[in-house]
C-alpha cells in the first residue's frame, strides 16, 4: 500500500511538471567595470540559475533545496593581451557562488523586484548570511591565454600588480534579466572545450594538475 501511495504521489507531481523535483529557473546579468588609464573597461555575462525543491514527502527523505548554474565567466579586456575573467565561482573558491549565493543575494536584498541592481563592489552588501561576507566572484587572468596552466588569481584590491598602474576594479553588479545566456568565451579561449579531455585522458599531463577553479570559466 505504501508503495502504491508513493507511486501515485509521484505521478501526480509529474503531472504538474515536477517529477521528483520542483524547479524554478531565472537568469541574471553580472557586469564588471574596471578603471584603466584608457578609460573604463566593461564586460558582462548572463547566467541561468536553477533551483530544485523536492516535494515535502517524509518517506522520500530530507527536504533540501539544490542550486545549479549555467553560464560563463565575465570577460573584461584590459588590453589586447591582458584580460580579466570573473569566474562563475566565488572569491572564496566556492563553486556554488554563481547559483546558490547569487540566489540568496536576490532573495535577501531584492525579494520583490525583478529589475533591482545589486552592487557587490566597491561596497559589499550587508546580509544576514555569514557565507556572503565576501560576495565577489573569483577574479583571474592568464599570463599566456594559450596555456591553461598560466591561470593567475587576482586580488580585487590590487589589479594593478597584474595589469599595470592605474588599473583598478570599479564596480561589480548583478541584475535579473530575460536575456539569453551568453556563450562567447570560447572565442577567447580556444582550448576550453578540451578541458574534459584534460580531465579524463590519463596520458595528458594536465589531467591532475589543472589549476583550481579553471572549470569555472564555464558551467554547462
């Protein structure tokens, strides 16, 4: 009887389009502005957050919300050979940043607005969640864009050490949007599609030595 009850419940949920999970999706635009001697340089990326909520059925186990994100890093060209990337992951290295943490920021700081702009820099937003004390994306660059091993992490307070005098992070914002998810980063990084091969080919020297966070240039 219990089995029939569970099966019947799942069929009802499936009929409402939930299957085992209720899922909400929305998109947001992250914009990064950088001051340079040649003026302000800007880049943006549109990402999609998925929020999966299991139905509150005790016999199915714990009721826990899951977050996912699809999208790519923000690209800011400081000069033709110097490019800043704002990763999907957070400055603290948390890969959940682009989905979970950004969703928390929207829920807490703009719960009733679909067009509010939330500033993450230069003044960090005040939230009730300790994990959001540093709500910035991870910032990186490559000494040689052709070489994935040359990834270099950047200090948001000191971009000049990587890009030269007069270069400083001006502003980082997020805003909900209906625009399509951006898909442009492979035009900058032609080896990005090879990352899976790097990870799975035992004969490839990059298999176990890829820099931390490199997979957060793009999440599918």
